[in-house]
C-alpha cells in the first residue's frame, strides 16, 4: 500500500492544477468555435484522446499515487458543478460559457457569410436540411447553429 497515498506534491497543488487546466481547456474550446465538437467525427475523437493524454501530465505531474488523480478529478467535477450552478442562475455567465446561436438562414435564404464564419460547409448544411425532410432552404423560416454545434431548423407552416 505504500505509494498509493504518497503524494508527489501538496494536495492543494492537484486541486489548483486541475482547476487551471479545466478553465484553460474550456476557454480554448470556446475560442475554437461552435463546430469544435458538435458532431464527433473520428478526427474529433482522436483529438480528444490525444488532448486527454497530454493534459494528464499538466494535472498530476509526475505523481504516481492513487490519491493525486482522485483529488484532481474531484476538483474538476466540483468546478464543473459550480459552473453549472452559476450558469443556471446568471444568464450573462451562461452566454459567455456556452455562446449564443448563429442564424445560418432566414426566410428561405442562406447567409453565406455566417456559414463561412462558423465553418459550416454547404454540404453539411444540406445534410441538416435533408435530416429534417427538406430538399432545400426555401421553406425554412429560420436555421440556426446552436452553441452545442447542432443545426436547428424551423419550417414555414403549410397554408
């Protein structure tokens, strides 16, 4: 059992490192845009795995104990819960954390600038239309790229 609970750093260092890494990764994901991990492709999964492996060292350093990673994970989960709690109570903070939707089409017309700005390819937009049973955007009242990376569509009501 020796070594399982022998920390290479003070306990608070694991907490601090976990919190800092969480916040930096959250910021980087926000800066990378809504499309970063909206629909996970094989490429996105590989990126997540590599990033996770690289962040291990940033969080626990050279520690090989059982306790160090548990302290870091508990800190990250507690911070995540705190951010969720604050987001549910403060709209401005939630907008900053999650972002806001972007209009991709309105009244049957695509906004090509918005599509480019959000890195949504025309074929990807067409797949979203087809997934909603539409051939083109002519009957779309509003199409939005949501903060989670999904495209939502509101159809014109039949007359």
